[in-house]
C-alpha cells in the first residue's frame, strides 16, 4: 500500500472555503482527502465472505485491503442478531476455507462461538481491516485501468489546530472541538464487494400498520424476550 501525501487537501484551502461557503464548511467541520494506492484487491466488508476472500488471497501470496464501515468484523453477527442465535446449518457447511471449526464445537455453534471462530480466523491469517470507513462511491476508471473507491470517516469530538492572528502572539497553537470528515480514495486493480444480502434494514409497508398501537421491532434490533416479560 502506498499513500500519496499530495492528495491531502491543504488546511489553509479548507479554511478559505469555510470563509466563503459557511453552509458546507462551517467552523466546526474540517474535511481532509487522501489517496491510497493498493497493490492488491480492495475488499468491501469484513464479514465471513470478506474474511474468506482475504485469507485465500493471502494463502496465494496476494495482498489485499479490507474496508469495513462498522467497528468490528462480522458486524451483522455482533450487532444485529438475537442473543440465542446459532447456526441453522451443521458447522461443516459453514466453516471458512483453510480453517475448520474447533472439534469441541457443537454441530450447531452458537452466536458467540461463531464470532469467536471468525476472530480467530482473522488473527490466524493476519487480516486487519480498516474499520469505521463507509464506501460512498466505487467506479472503474477506464482511462487509468483502475478502480477508484471513495470512502468517508467521521470523527466527532476531535480537535483541529489553528493559529491565532492576534497581534503580539507568536502563532500560539490552539484547538477547536468539532467533527472531522476524512475522505479517502483507494486506487486498485481489483474490487471485491462482500457486503452481504442483509446489510440494510427493510421495513415493509403493511396495510393497517398506521392504526396499530403496539410496539414494532425489526428483527435486527431484537435481542431477547426479556423486555417483554
């Protein structure tokens, strides 16, 4: 992976845009852009499929970069499944390439066991995803012959340095609290989309739903029946 410092947007340019376009660049928002050249494929998604692709590539000596919008691997399993979930198929049909389940696991591993297995898998193959980055756009540049993948990362409560212009002060460094949005462009020859089929919550429009007075819970938000007792 190679990073091009020339792709960073100069802070002085940002501050100039803030002054001329306060709606887009207000005093609580700074925006930086960088460009990263990836020597192997970029894999979007650090779930089971994304991890499996990265491991198989590494086994063949091909480097890759995994980008994940959440803060962990297998985020759907960790954040959007109920507590008592277990695999619905026997484990021999669900193991990832190159690493079987531990022999002491039951035929239908629990949610916790499966997550533990995936974490061990990532450690074994030294897969280190880039977390908390959301892909905003991906397009193949036919002129360059490369994919261009744009991501964004928002960090709330960060600080942005600035220098005082008050006479008599020798450029005293200060800081302002705010939100920093970093935009990164990854340039690669190959792109793998492994975001899964259940990444987004879908709420159906049901007749009579507006008259229903009870609570509605999407399955991705349900954890246990304890709260309904």
